[in-house]
C-alpha cells in the first residue's frame, strides 16, 4: 500500500500484522528511495514496562552490562527491539552488543571499552522494546588523577648513624572523581628508606590529599636511591624519586717533633686538624697537653670563629675536606726527652668508625748547651772525626768513661735519621753514615737526662 505524505513530519501507521516501510521521492531531475526509519510497536501486547539495564564498571572505565526487558511474564512482554549508543553525545567509548532477535529475545549482553583511559569518557545508550518503551542511561568514566607533592626529593648528606624524615602528600587532582589510595610502597625496600605507619588504604575526596612520611636511616656510607609508588585498586604508578648521600667524618691530626731545644727556651710548632671524611666533623672537646707548662697551646685563633671552647651542645664544626691549624709552644724545663699529646673528642668516636686519628703527638728534647759546635770541648779526650765525613763517622773518647745509653744523628729540622743504643762510651765508636746525603747534621750523645751534641757535615 502506498501513502503520499503531504509534507515533512513524523507519522504513525497502524496495522494488525508486522510490516516494513520504504520511502522514496522524486524531483524533476532525479529520484531516490530507501528503507524508512520507523519505530515498530507491537500493538498486540499490552507492555508498559521499559527494558531494565544493569552494568558494572571496572577501575579502568570498561563496562560489562546486561539488559532485560520487563515484565518477567512473557504474556505481557514485547521483548527487545533495539540497543544503540548515541554517538553524537558520547565520546571516548567503544560500544558492542551481543546479537539478539528483536521481538524474540528478552535479554542481551552489552559492553563498553574506554579508548584512552587517561581521558574522561561518556556513553549514552538507549534500550527499546517492541512496544516502544525505552530506557536511556548515561555511563561516565573519570580517570584517576593522582600525584605526589614532589616528583623528586634528596635527603642530601646524612651523617652515618643518623635518621632523617620527610613528609609527602598524595593528592587527588580530579575535580569530580573519588580516589581510593590502596597502597603506598617503595620500589626496592633495601636502600635504608621506609614508609612510616600504614598510610593506605585511604579514601581521598576530589581535590583533597593525604600525607605520609618517609624515614631514611644512615647505616653505611654510600649513595642510596629508591622510588615511591602509589596505587588505586586498578593502577599503580611510581611517582617520586628519592635519594640520600651517607657520609662519615674522618679526623686526622698531625704530630710535631720539636727536636732539640735549649732548656728554658721556647719553640713553636704548627699542627693541623683535618676532616678527611665526607660529612661534617664535630669536635666536642679536647684533653691535653698534660705536661704544662712544657707544652702549651699558644694559638687557637683558627677556631676563634666558634667563640668558645667546644662542647657537645656547641661543637667546633669542620666541614668535609677542611682543615684547621693551631700552634703549640714547647719550653723544656730540664734536659731530656718530653712526650705529650692532645686528644680531640669528636663525632668520629663510634664503634663502626675504625679510621680515627684524633691524637696530636708532641715530642721534643731539652738540652743544656751553650752552643752546638763547641759542646764536645767540655769533655776532655772526646773527638769527632773525620769532619766532613763520607761513609763512617768515628767518635773517639780517650778520656774518662761516659755512661752514655744512646747516640743519634738528626738533621737541622730535628728529624732523627740514625739512632743507636749503646752501653757506655770509651775508646772508638763508629757510625755508618753512607745513607746520609751531603749536608750538615748534628750528632747527639745521650747521657741520662743530659745530651751533648756536635755538628758535622757529610760531603760526597
């Protein structure tokens, strides 16, 4: 049967049996025809209930659904007619539906897949039955927008044995979607870092945040790195790189040999305290010198910036690679050897730190002489020959027995080059000087607490 439609519009056609329709038109220069787009309503069944869709969305935004036509009583149910997604107002979703026979099947499975789960998605789906009842649903996906307050954090230099903590914030950057922080964990978990407490799981409303604390314990020297990861029930991301440098201070204190100094005269020496480690050195105090006034610190000016003597609350700080000098005065009050020390207390005094050199050793000899060159003349029969010498220096004592216990040779800087114990001196005593380079030296004969000296030279 053919109907001529008088003008554009929407028309209803009623029939007692199912039918199809074909629309066509013509103009003076062309003609066209196509199947009509019609909504077919089954008038034989009094179905007034709409299809009932159900669905579940996973955390990635994908949807699995089913639709059942209603009512359950087949006498009053017209069954499904069509399922389609409104593509004009939907975006970022791919829609699929299992095949079904219109007017026969009461249910069908349908699916939505997010095309890009980093972007929001929306699907508008229309479910219709044969009586013209329809249900329209809107499915929306909002991607997780999660961040940590810092992309990277450096705990910097942490002295060995110390603990350092830092607070981070996990943010929900979404304006509409809730966030479930299911886990916060470290990638390696063996670098000295740890997450304090149990910051997850936590519910985070839109544009809100939760905090957590990371602790670093410096157990051994080295460079340490890890990553902080956060995750919701579906995804997990490593968001923040953390690192720490662990160093230890190393104290190194020089020694000083004052050599021979005439009794009651002063000689000054410079000593050095150096931090050869990789962390700040803290000097909390010092002991010595003990043989005052023979040894005394005459100048702490390099440490004056600290204002006061060091204490545990106000230590002297020497940064890594830095050295400080101080001056010590030696004033022997009698003839003989004087050995003393200054010991520094610092933060290197720990069981795990085996490289500790915190003692300044002080050595010097007091002598009673009017002059080095004519000292031998006080002893009749005592000669030094030859002078200059090459390989063998001879001490000749043709006079009275000298109860000497040691002979030594030093250079003009006070360094001991030869030292031989003896049991008295009478007659001839030879010293091998073949190892000495050309120059001027001093021979010393130790007689109890008295030292007699004579200058000689080596010529090659």
